[in-house]
C-alpha cells in the first residue's frame, strides 16, 4: 500500500474521469466543497454522517481529565473536547483487502 495521499485536486480529476467528463472540474470542486460544508455543520451539531457502503464519521465527546507529561511528569488539566472518529464499513474493508 502506498503512503502517498490523494489531494482534493486529484480527487476531483478522478471524479471527472469516473463520470465520463460530463461535469466541469470547477463544478465537481464546488460540489465537493458543498458536501464538506454540510458534513462539518452536521458534525458540529453533534450528529454523525453515515456514507452508505463507505463508513461513518462520528463526533466523540472526550471528558475533561488530568493528564501527565511523560517526559517531565508534570500533571495538567485537559478540558473536555469533541474529536471525530471514522468507522469504515465491512464492505469497504473487504474491498481494500481484496
């Protein structure tokens, strides 16, 4: 497996090729940006996003806690925060591993 990431511009080019060139690259980029904006707002509101046959993006609430710096052993308080987790579907895992 390659360590190289696919950036948005390459993703949009591949989307255009997959769709047979029916859409302009600017249109696909606009659609992708709109999708990301909707997903960000949904996650910010505490709801997950489920993409069929791909996976789920789920907000996860971390509790406030006392942490320790492993090098200096100094304890400090970490406030509660929200992180995002991704859970892939079985179908995606099977596709990647086949």
